[in-house]
C-alpha cells in the first residue's frame, strides 16, 4: 500500500508540474490526491490547498483521476491576493528622460521665455515711439502757431514804428532788445530805417547797423 501511495504521489506531482499556468501543489495537497486515487476513486473534484502565499492560504479547484490531472483555476482565500497579484496587461514603464534631453527642454523653455520678453519689450518701445511722434507733431503745431502770432505782432510793431516820427521811433527803439529792434528796422523801408538810426545813440546805432548787415537786409 505504501508503494502504491508513493507511486501515485510522484505521478500527481509530475502531472501538476506539467499543467500550464497552474500553481504547484504543496505536500499535503499531493498526498491527499494520491490517497484518493489509491482508494480506488476514479475521479475526484474538490478544493485542495496549495503553497502558502503572502496574502493567505491559496487553493486550487480541479479534478484528478488515475491517469490525468486537470486544474481549472486557482484563487486566494484572502481578497487582498487579487489586489497584490501583478497584472500582465499593464503598460510598460516609460523610460526616464536622459540628462541631455532634460537640459535641451530647459534650454528650449528659456529661449521661448526670452522670445516672449523681447516681443513685450518691442511692443512697449513701439508704444513709446508712437507717443513721442504724437508729442512732436503737437509741438510743431504749437511752434507754427507761435511763429504766426509772433509774425503778426512783428508786422504790427513795424507798422507802428513806421508811422512814428524818426526821432520818436529812435527813442523807443533804444529801450528795446537789440534783436527785436533789428527785426523792426529790417521790416521797414531802408530810407526810413536809416533816418531813425541817425537819432539813435552812436554806439548802439553802430551795433544795430552791423546786425542789419549780417541779416543781409539792404537799405532801400
């Protein structure tokens, strides 16, 4: 009887090892299956304990006969076993970026940031240039208006001094700035301006005459 049990035990272990994807029976399970066959059972289907797992006792459910062993499926007594068992269809781990690739990405990000800053600076400069151009145009208009007013006033002064007597006009011109006095004299007829200068103090009259010459305004 012992020899029969040993023979059946070895056969059961070999069959269990040949079953594809089936866990190995532990010693107790193999002896139990061998005893069933030795007792003349043609076939037996029940749960048999397997090797002890991390999460608890594992079991195998299947049928065994004198000539074959078929294990249908295995499961764990503990629900945590299904959570801990690795899945075969999980996606492969992505390789980490190399230092060179990481450095390249950082350089690219820095360049993009620099380009953005340059665009913002360009927009600011364009806005300032536009404001300066507008201010320049405004100042030009103001200067033109001032020159026009000044010309009108100067023409009015020329008319006033032209209608005055020469001696009286000379007395007033001596109190004015020499630049304004020269402009008034330049706007008059040459003969009239020369007559007024004869009543002006000699040194000042000489300076006024010199400035009139520089302005290249000939006496008429």
